[in-house]
């Protein structure tokens, strides 16, 4: 398991993008920026022919107005533009369909270079349904479908590998009720989003990979500069542990620490009363376990107990 | 486990973004578009004071030229602009530091609303190191650091929640050698990227959540429309299974199927020779297991054996 700690960040590979081939630069950009959300974009040409293709140069960028941006880039091999880009120049409308685990192989299939005029909906076995406000069709199997008008296309270059920012305003949102919780909000466990990484890799967001960090919006933590030296020099606590500890707003007071020590830690203090170094390691280990359960106050009381009374 | 299958996509919640409060719209956008990569942006004001803040309205959009975009949006609560936005208007330079699991809590701490003039580097316990080409400093603990010049800032609105596209060109890339493989490329398992989802949720990309889909770039699969009816109507095979099957370029020939049947499947055919329906289910189950190991040809031979000879 890789841990980026002080002892190893001295050795860096430094790259000037202008001095390496575009394909290699592409690898570094896609290997470092991720996991990337996937826009499964449905467009039409001026004759009304459907096109459906996935793009991971994509994200939401604004809530008011609701704006998403994706980039159907020029081919790095052939410098041709994609059907999606050509369609949007003819008909500036797009449905951005969200991809979850249940349709990831069908999405991948739709990204094959089928000849123009071949329907990716049909080839990928996906159901096309009418949109409310625009002409391109939605993917029925997608858990969330955004009907968008394209407000601007910004070309970033004219060489192979150049991106094209397609700036979209969301006109309508359709959400499968199966991914909603009882408050009609999207449940992050139910939606099972997938995202794109470097190489052939994808990432699945589920109970194995999701974790929570709760952070007050208007209050601030004490910060690393207020952490006692014995914690900063701990062999047990990592940067992440210290980051959590430094996020506390106010330290627990001495009375609470003493009470916690008496009730929760007395066995430990009694058994190791003649071995303070071992006791300190045990307390740090216990605090680390409490942090992993988001028990910030208890972790602090455990650590402060060492120097108390 | 949620599966988006034909029986449940009829029930959709449809939303007009103009008819709901911005905070609710914000929830739907962030709950559906994800996991989002994180730009840990280091900027300076015109006096040279450091600022460090994370943004998940972020992605790479072009390799040639190398372009990244992130959005320090106007506050939905107070309609104020962020220090990062203000700094970039004064000094159009930024280091985009990538966030991995080892520094996720320190990154979260840096996102607290510290007063202007307070260094997030110090508060989050991160080491500031000089850049080669620009004035803002890099985060030493970040596994990949992109030195960028800002080529354009595009304001998307002036109300609370409005995004601001900060369009950046990458001038220099620094990669910690600990995340490289022996070919000096980024190893997706070693980098341990984290990304942002809705609510307080993050997603960790590791061996539990990463999966591969190999897809030829220049060839195309047969497509769903060429799948036999008995597969389309299978009670065992899902859309993902069919998506993999439809991705095959050429079906295995009859000789290969017969040989595979003889060597690999004869026990099954003998034991169930009087129960064709049960045999079919067993073969579909076996094919599904082969698909999960990416054994596409073997899965097809298993399925085709049912109707052969």
C-alpha cells in the first residue's frame, strides 16, 4: 500500500508537456486526473439521425445557472472530429445520460467506432425515449438524464488531441425513482455510479469504496499548528489521523478528559503504569481506531489522558 | 443492490431546474454527476499570500494543448466569491495538486473557511515547495502537481451558486516516483486517487472498486441486434453480460465450439441430457461466470454449444 509520507516525496519525475509525445502526455493527464464522471451523450445530426457516445472529459461546473461541460476531443491518432461534436455544431442540443454499474458494458459497447448511420442505441441494446424539451433522445436505462441546450462550443486547438469544451445548460432532469431515498433525494449507495480512470480502468462507487468526511461549513478546526508535539511526532498517527484531529473546533476540557480516562481507560493505565512509552503507543493506537469510526472527541480524550493528572 | 432493468425505468421523477430552490438543484447535480476528481488549487494574491483550497468542479479536457478546467463557484449561501477566484483574477497562475487517500483529511481541513491571511498549508500540515515556472507553491505531499497558467476565466452568472470556469494550460508536471510503474507511467493501483460524490461522500479508487473493460479502439462488436433471441430472453444474463457478448467481433466457429463442448462441457451435457431447460440455465450461469473473468470467447462457446450438434 502506497503512503505518501515525508520520507518519499523527494523523488519526483518532472515533465515539460511540450517535450513529450501527445500520446504519453495524454496518459499522464488521464492517469492523474480521476476518477472522472461519464457523460453518455445523446445527440442528433440535422437529418435527425441518433448518436450516442460516452465522454469522461466531463463534469458539472455551476448550479445557478445549472451548467455542465464535456469535451469530445479531436482524435489523437487521426485528428478527426467525433460525430458528437459534428452533431452539436448542426443541432446544439444534447441529453447527458449518467452511467451506473448496471449499464457500464453497454456504454462501453456504444463507444466502439460504428459507421455513421448505425444507431448506437440499437447496437448497445439501449432504449431511446423522447425528451420533453429537445430533439435528441434519452437513454431509458440511465438512472439520471439531463436534457441540455448547448450554449457555447469552445475549441481549444486544431491539432490531434485538442479538446472542444461543449458548455451545456440543463433544461430538464429525469431521475429514476429507484435511486431516490424517501426524501426524494439521490441516494449515493443506490445509484452505483461508475467513473473512468487511466488505461482500461473504471471505478465503481459502492459500500466498499465510499467513505464519509463530515465537515462543518461555517466553523474552522484548530489546525496542525495547534497540535501538541507528541502527536506530530507519533509513529502511529498518519497525516490523515492528524488532519482529523486538527479539524476539531475546541479541545475537550480537563474534567471530561479525566472522567473519560477513569471510565474508559483505567485498565490500560493500570496495566502499563510502569511502561509509559508502551502506554503512549497503545493510546495512539486506540485514538487511531476511534478516528476511523469518526469519534473525534473520544480520540482527543484518549490522547489528552496521557498528559493529564 | 439496485439493477436498472426494464421493469423499473418507467417511474421517473422529472424536474424543471427553474422551479426548485438552488440548494436542491445543487444536490441533484452533485448527487448524479460523480465521482468527481479533486483539484487541490494553490494560488497567491498580488501580495504573494498563499491560498490552498479543493474543488471538485474539475477535470482535464484536452491533451494538445494540455487543458484543465475547474470552477471556484460563487457561494450559494452568501453569493461571495472564493479567495481562489479572487487570487486568479490578480495572479493568473495555479498549481493543481492531485488528492489521494493519504492526504484526504488534510485536504478536507484546508477547505475550512479560515480567515484571509491564514495559511492553509500551515493549518493543514502540508509542505509548500517552490514551482519551476509560476509563483504559487506546490503541495509536496500531493502525488501529482500540475503547474498551470490561467488562459481564461469565464463567469457563468452573477447569482449565488454561479460557477466560474477557470481554464488552465499545464506548463509543467511533477509526479512522485512512488506512483509510477517500471515503465515510468502512472500505476492506477499505486496512486490511490480519491474523488468527490454527493453529500459528505468520497470514493476511494483501489483494488476493491477498480475494474477493467478492455475494448479494441479500431474494431467494432457485432452489437445487440445480432444476439440470438435465446440470449436476449435469458433469465440469467443481465444487460452488462449481453453488452460484453455483443462486443465480440466474430463469433467462434462451429469446429471450435464442438471441441470446447467435448472437452469442457461434456459432463454437464451428459448429466442433464433429459432436462434441456435446466441445461440451458446451467450453461448461461457458466457463461456469466466466464464473462466476469473477461473470457469472452469461452463464454460464447459455452452458449453456442447448446444449439450445436
